[in-house]
C-alpha cells in the first residue's frame, strides 16, 4: 500500500506516451561509455590508459588480456589461491619467487630481460614500475615519432602476451622454450601485428627492424659525446 501511494502521488510531467529513457546521457539513449563511467563511480576512471590498451594494432583478445592484467584479474597462482585453489605458489618462469600478475609480467628476471631488450631498441632508460597499471600510465609520457610511436604502443601488449603464453605452455603442456626462442617469438609477433603478415623474408624483416638498431646506436653515441664533453665516461653503452 505504501508503494502504491507513492506511485500515485507522483505528478505526470507533460503529455505524451511513456518511453524508456537512459538518464546517464543527455539524449536519453543508452551508451556503453556512460554505463562504464557509472560503474567506475560516476565520473569514469580518467587515469586508466584505455587508449594504450584498445587503440593499437594488437589482436582484440590480447587487448582484453592486458585490460584484465592491468586490473590484476588474470588467473595467476595468487589469484587462484584467493579463489580457494590449493596450489604451490611459485613462478614457473624464473623458478625463484611467488607468482603474481605484476611479478610475472614485470618483475620476474625473465620478464625484465625481455623489457631490457625492447627498451634498448628504442633507446629508452626506464625505472621498474610497481605494477602493470602504473607502467601503462607512465609509458604514455614517452615522446617519439609517429612511426615508432605505433610500434611502441604495441610493445606492452606483445611482450606481456608472449610471457603469458610461455607461462601457460610451461604450466599446462610442460614445454619450456629457451630465452632466445622467447625473444624470437616476441619479434615475430610484433612484426606480424604491425605488418599484417606472419612469414616475412629475411630482407623484409631486416628492413623493418633496422631503424630500431640505428636509432639506439645514434642515441648511444650522442650520450657518449655528452659524457666526454662533461669530462668523463664512466661506462660504455651496450647495444
């Protein structure tokens, strides 16, 4: 009775037939963006690097994987334990520490070996980020040309996807690739996403990869020149 009294007490607004209206947009029509913002507290999560995750040449399933990883939702061992699974928590990549999302994709020695490799291609010095989200936010501040920026945008998706596939191969199939093959797979995946072809000739691949090496060497020599000008060079750059 209380509910009916409340309903009948409401005065109608204007004339016309009733219609469904989505109050989160001015036009009254449903939009996924407005619903997503409502789920994140009304104003949306402006810090989430959605452009880094969704606006690249990477396959959609990889973007979805990184979106989950940024929110620590992929099924690493620590997350499985939280779900009640009884399992030994260790990282199958380095066989040293417990497996978490951030450790597997960033802090694991195997992961950092790959990160050091790709950062050297771009001639970038990087401080290790605390977690995946922090890394994705921080990398937006890197400035470079349009051509290299397109490739740089794919790096976190490609590298973390390669690590995840290798991790699953070791866990579920018992197959462990050497680090050299993981690096090769990373390069091949990056090339295929960028060029849209899986089996390039050696000349095609070298032409595509050449600018990474040349730019890294150019920056290293500039750095050496600056150190010499300032009166000393404590170490030699590595390529």
